[in-house]
C-alpha cells in the first residue's frame, strides 16, 4: 500500500465518545485504506497563543487555530524521508500548513483538503435567521469567504467533501478539482422491538442545527395537539431539561452510554432527524439510525451527504410543519412504520463502499497527471 501523510487535530483521532467530526474522520481514514493508501497520522494540538485564542473566541479568525511552525519540520521530514507524494489535511483550517511545507518538498507532492464543511456555510445561517446582520458579522462572513478562496485557489491541489451540495458552493468560491464521498453505511442492525407510540431524537442539544431543529419540530407538534411521546437523548442536561419542561410530550433521557442508547432506540417506533436548513457538512445522526436499521424520518436537508436510494424516509420539503404531520401519520400507521424500516435497511444493504474507494483512488491519480 502507498503511504500518505494524514494531518489532523488530535481530538478528532483520539477520542472516547465520537462526535460528528470524529465519525467523519474515521470514515476518511477508512476510505483511504480502501483506495490503497496507508495513512501515517500527524496529530496537532490547538494553539497556545493568547492572541490567537482571543481571535478565535470572538470569531475574528476561524482558519488560524494552530501553531503551524511547531509542526513544520516534522511534516517536511516525513515527506522527504519517506518520499511521500500525498498529504491530506483533515479539515480545511489545517491547509495554511501548505505555505510552510510546500517550498521545502518536491513538486510531485500534492496537498488535498478533507472538508467537513466550510466555516462560511454555518456562519451564513447563524447571522441571517430572521434579522439583519451587523457590520462586524458582515465583515466576518466576507473574511471567511476570502480565506476559503485562498485555500481553494492557492493552497490545495484538490478538495474532498462529505456533502454533494457543497461541490457547487466550493466551485463558486474557487475550487476546481473536487470529489464527493458520502457517509459510509454498513449493517449494524439492532433488534427492533417498539413499545408504544414513541419517536426519538439523539444529538448534541446545544449544537445550533440540533437545537433549533428540535425546537421547531416541537412547536409544530404542539400546534397539532401531538399526544404521543418524543424521547430525547443527549447533552447538555440543561438543554434537555428545558425541552422537557416546555413540552408535555418530551421525555428527556440524559446522555446515554452506547449500550444504553442501543437498548433505548430499539424500543422507539421512529428515529427522528429533524433538519430544516442546509448547514455545513452532513447530518451525522442519520447514518447511525440507518446503520441500526430503524424506521427513520428525515428531510431533504437532513439527507445531505448520503446516497439515499430508497427515499421513503425523506419528507416532501424542509418545513417543520410537514415533518410534524408526517411524524403523526407514521406513528398512527404500522404499515408505514414497517415501510420506513424496510427503506432504512434497503439503503444500507445497497450501499457499496468499494465504488467510492475506487473513485478516491482515481481522484488522487488525476492530481498527479
């Protein structure tokens, strides 16, 4: 196998309980192995610079989170000593390392960015939800776009994305050579034994897309007198407790261990992925539900980053009202529940990861022509 250098923030490779970025990082490594590469990993810690931390805290700088000079010699040494021809940066905010490394290595070395989504994608939604952005917010968005243009045009030889809708966005910002790799689906089916008319949600409850998504759904359910139960698992506790207090149909479970979570979701009639706008990257929770083979309901925005062949799990649009009504209808119809379960299983069984591994190999080869 050909060796490549895989550069990542340490917390995305060394973890106990994986979040979305950790899961996508693991899948990137899996894809490279399928493509015939043996990743040698260099792990970075975030900056210790007070001035950088201050800029990060206030959102002034999102693409300068590391002390790049600290790692330059090690990276150059590995590339030159092993005669490596490929360097992959796990997240775009690591790509400024190219400025330090490229002048001291062979022109044959190619640098690719593994994008978990552009910073500008999330920030755009944060500042345009029902209000006019401030002058500082407008400046910050512009600065992010200028930084992303520099990364795409001047630093990286190629970009790999985890959501196909980002291909066009990146092209507008300046990217030319890109590849889309979907979330990996694989059979980890659980025994589905639903007890009662329960639907459920799993996620980080203060992550803005999750927080607003579940709130919008609960508001829509309240308007149509939803009389069943929504079980919610995740942290932080104060967010979950607030939902339980506000909505009579919410039962908050806290943050569950993996074993406890599998036992809990196996008893749900329906797994919910309420995503109502296109934030960056992919919705990582959906893969978990599909891999468990559970009846699942998501939206067009919620399925970004997935190869969904059987689209019965996807609602007609991204409106909370549509999602709420579909949820009500499905919980009242056992045939529809079974149909959604069959669709989840179908999507997992028809996903062929080897096809995408070959596409990654071909993409890398094209960069060296």
